[in-house]
């Protein structure tokens, strides 16, 4: 560990003891975890505690400057608690949220990110369907609720971590698409409908070896907003994996259909889903993962132009439904 990491470790240990999460510094083991670009994440094992602890960064770990308010950690903790109440077992338990630390339940060692399975070419439709059902439950339970809007009405972190580095960045880099992207942003900004996770992607889904259970993690940009945003990000990432692993494309398409079918059945008509906005949002996501501030690191030089071309088609000449996007890759 670096000197900074050692200081952070000492501070964290003192915090855990002060909060009563463990009795003393003796026996506390802290190990850095591979995480995203926006947080410091560690695993903690101590007498009576097996947890993951997060601290939000003010400057994200990307090549370009990307700043965000660390107060989003509080949003994440509150959103995790709400998700657990809506769909028990769909998110880790929150043990503590205080003083800039979020302490949550740690998944069993045998669980893996769904992204890992997809990159290996395995797309279980049952997992995709379960993920769609859970998303539908979140949206149905929070649609048009004033109390949820009061608690998650702030879109500052969503703007800093999604709209600015993704939508607005690609609009500036593709002026001919600025009108379509701007329309997507305008519709999104006017849609204050239900709880939106804001990063409902395979890297934020942990699954057990049998695919029977899953957790949705990383709720730091949760807000009340556009119900098409989260399904677009799931479908968009399945399309990215199709470009990266074309031999598994049929499986990714099947997973996409299973996800959308289960999602639609789960919301049960409780809120509107605009298919045109869903297509546009997916196009924006695809373009952002090649030309935004956080490009997908697994795409090769040959794959990035294919993603870019697909994104442009979704924004300029959109198909009727988002599942038709797989035919555009054929």
C-alpha cells in the first residue's frame, strides 16, 4: 500500500471502532478492491464484520478531468436501503452510513459481476430476466411518489457523472448529432417519474454461481427521473458485448429480449415507457462508451467504429424498437 492508503486504513479502522461495527482495532483486515473510477473501495474483515466500505472521490480516475460531489455517497446509502425495502435481497444491506463512509454487506466470494460472465460470452436469459423484473419493481414502487421525489430529487451527481461526461461530451464531439442528443437530454430532464439507478449495467450486477440470486450495487447517482435511462443502459451494454463477442451475439440478443420482457411485465403498466426515447438513450450510451469521457476499455480499435456506426444509426435513423438494434449488427 501507498502511504496515503495506510493513513486511510488507519482512519477507517478508527471509524469502524467508533461506530461500534467492531470492538477493537485488533483483527481488522482491510484489502483494496478493484472498483470503478469514482470511489475508493475496500473489503473489511473483523470480528463480527464482513463488509465493503466505500469513500467517494472528488476527482475521478480517468484521463480527462472529471469532478463530482462526494456527497453522492449519502445518496447511494439511502438508495440501497430503499431498494432493499422494495425488492428484498436485490441489494446489499447497509450497515452504516456516516462521516463519509458507506459500510455495506459483502457478497460471498463465489459471486461475480455479470459483466465478467458476459465478456466470457455467457449470457444467461434467466439472469437478464431477473434483472428486468427487479428494475420493474423499483420503478413501479416509486412511480409518481412525492416522498421519493423529495428524497431523491437532486440530480447534481447525475449531471456530473452521467449527463455532462456522456451526453453533453458526445454532443460536442459530434455536432451533427447534437440536435438528437439534445432532444434526448431535454426529454430526460422533463421526466421526473420514478427512481432511476443511473448505472444499471452489468458491472454493477453481482450474481451467484447458479444465477438464482443477484444484487444491484453502486447507486451513487440515484435520482427521480427518466424511466428509459436504466433499461437503455442494460440493453446498450448487451449490444457492446455483441460487438466485442460477435460469436455470442445470439445469446446477448436473447438476454436483451428476456430483460425487456420481464421489465415490461414487472412495471405492469404503472408508468409509461417511450420506445423512441429508449432507442435514443441507448444510442447515446453506445456513443459515449467510445467517444465520451469514460470509453469502454475492452473495445478494440476495430470494434469502436462498429459501435460508433450503430450509435449513429440509432440516433439518426432509429428502428421501431430497441431489440431491432441486433439486426443492424447482423
